[in-house]
């Protein structure tokens, strides 16, 4: 059975996706019961999820690195 798991299991609270594979907790828990078609459908979504999560993370790092905003 094909799986996207890369053994970096950590759910990102901001996105609800696993930082390693991009699946939701529901998808991870139900993976074994999904049909091959359903698993392929979910796997097709994962690259965009992971790319979006990386962009959000980079944005958060940039905001934190710039420090607090100064009042006008």
C-alpha cells in the first residue's frame, strides 16, 4: 500500500496538516480503510498543502524576525 508518510509526524496547529506528509489527522487515521483511488486523490493534494504550509511558515518567521511594530 502506498503511503506519503516520511516519519516526521507532527501536526501543525495553524494548518491542521502533518508537517511531514501534509495529511490531516482524519486522513492519517483512516488511511488503511481508504480505497486506492481515495488514497491517490489525497496524495495528489499533498504537494500543494506542503507548499502552502511552507509559505505560511516562512511568512511567520519573517514577521517574528522583524520584531514588534512601532506605534506611529
